[in-house]
C-alpha cells in the first residue's frame, strides 16, 4: 500500500467549494506519500464529498502551513516526524482559531486527519486513555479518534546505487550542492532530500562489479574495506528500523557505540573513515541524497524507500518534465529479508473538533473505502507501496 519514511509531509485541503462538495477538510500527510496522494486527491474528494483539494507545487518551506505569502495552496507537505518542531505549540495537536487576526499565520493548524510514516506520530495525537500516547496539557489537544486509526500503506525497501550513465557534471543539478530552504522538494514533492530538486545525477562512481541485489549480497559487500551504506536512522524512521533489521538479519553486526563501532551519524561517519560501515541519515528522503552526493566520498549504496525512486517527476537533466522510475541502479528488497521487523506500515487517523463532518468522512474513507477502492490501491502501487 503506502509509506513516510523517513518521515513525513502535511497535506491541506479546503478552499473554493466544488459544485458536488459538502465538506471542507485539512489533512497532514507524510511527505514521501504526498505525490501518490496528490494523484488520488480527486478520487478521495469524490468518495467523501470533500471540497476539491488543490495541490502544492512550490518548494517546501517547513513550519508554514498556511502563510499566504509563501503558500496559498490547499494541499502541501511537511515532514511529519518533525511536526512538533516545525509547527508552533506542538501542532498539529493544538487548536488554531481560523478567525483570529492573522488567520493562524505562522502558527499551528487544526487538522481533520493525519497520515504519517511512523505509527508513533499517529499515536501522539490519540489520548493515552484510548491507547495512544497523547496527554493534554496547556495548548496541546488529544483529539485523535483511536477507532479510525488505519494502516493506509505498506512501504518497500530498495537497494540503491549510482548508474554510470548518470554520473558527472552534464546530467542535471549537482546533488551535493544544497539549496535553500533545506530539504526543498521539486514540483512533485518527491525530492532527493539533499536540498536539490529531484535529479538523476550522481557524483558517485558506479559500484565496481555491479551493485549487490540481495541483502546477503549487501552484507558481503560491506565486508570489503572502505565500503559503506546509507540508511535512515532506526530510532526515528520506520524505514531505518526495517533497514537495520534487513542488515542484521542477513549477518551484519551492528555496533553503534563503544569499541568496534561501525555505525555513525552523518558527518561523524565521514570522520570515522573506513571504520564506518553504516551512515545514518535523519530520514529516508536523505538516504538517496547521501548516495548521489557520494557522502563522505564512498557511500555508494543506500537502502531507500521504493517510493523515493518509483514514478518520480523529474525537474532537471534530459528527464526534466517527465515522470518515470529513477534511472540509477535499484532493486526492491524481498520483505522476507526483514521479516523480523515485519511490514513497514503507514497509518492514518481522523481528528475530531475540526471542520464539521470531516472526521466522520475520514473515518469512512479509512475504514470502509481505502482498502477496497481500486483507484486508491492502484495509485499507491504505482508509487512504490
């Protein structure tokens, strides 16, 4: 089904009513699922009578859900794993008064549904009394409806590396040249996570002899001095936790502290030299960027989300303006390789107290429509879920 990895985006819907629409709605969604949801927005609206969603096409600016000078669209994304830091007053878990003088500008938004790459983020809006982890205090609301919590997608892992045909300076934007704002996304919000619009260009050389296509092959490849792999941080990203399981389940010894440490965060991995075998990135979107930018000089492999490399809208090189799978080298990982972790589930939940009728509509969508609607399921599949 679908994913969030690395973690996550916010979608907003409402604006000018369509003739058939009866319900306005605002919804936050993990960023790696945003492109798929954008393609199914019409179907979602028609199934539940929502006011037509308008997708964001601008680069993402974290922390501003509805600041008119930056983004006036009604569907857009923010990394859901960092919403507490990116939105004021721990939004989206707080009340926002749309009738206030600044119309909540720069502040939190009271959303009607929340879709995240990490179940812990969804649980964080559900009251502890209902099995969540949210405790109301001050401005924080616990308005997630536990009965609506639903697995909306299953993420897939892929082994990713550079293809020689896309290496060098003539194939599009330089992936190692960070842009502003950080983590800017392209028109489809399916960016590389390294500050540039989605580009197939690679600064790294292809893996000598060809990239491994199985997890046992990856572990064997890591046994050679100087070889390392980029993965999302298991502590905060479900794709990272599944990646760790895939490595250890296939024979890799994971040591992230003390003598013999072989797992390091970001630039610390670069400083560790050949001692570093696994380079931890903050989220799944950053993993692809670590490989294409050849982070540390030799991070030639990455365990990415399939949704990061499938059905991509390209914004540079000869692929500019087209939609296709990433032309670099990648192979989907058989889920049996991380069976100890299980399915990489993404969850959604409806929140009460927002737009009239919206929570009930999202409840119906999640529990009665989502798994059975052919348009929703085929769109998720096309985007790598």
